[in-house]
C-alpha cells in the first residue's frame, strides 16, 4: 500500500476536523466590546499584566500575557 497523505489545514477546516478550546466568558466580552478591546490593545505592548475596566466602571478584568515555556 502507499503512504498515507497528510491532510492540509484547509481540508481539516472545511470538513470540520478541527479541535477547539473553550474560551472564557470574560474573553468573549473583551473581544466583543470595542471599549474593552481598545484598552487591551493600547496596554498589551507596554505591560505583561494589567487591569481594564468597563465603560460603566462596574466590571474590571485582569489581563495577563502568557509566557512561552523554554
């Protein structure tokens, strides 16, 4: 028999052969809220850890960048 051909990433996406990871509710809120995501983008290059607050000031989110393992 011949060798098994590796499936391309595009093939896997089209046919639904991908694995997903659970995303936290906080992450979804930050990404979908323009005010919160703007805060993240302005602070992410300056600090490894920081806190952002919602427009109404009722919610705050701590953001921490993951460091790659060596």
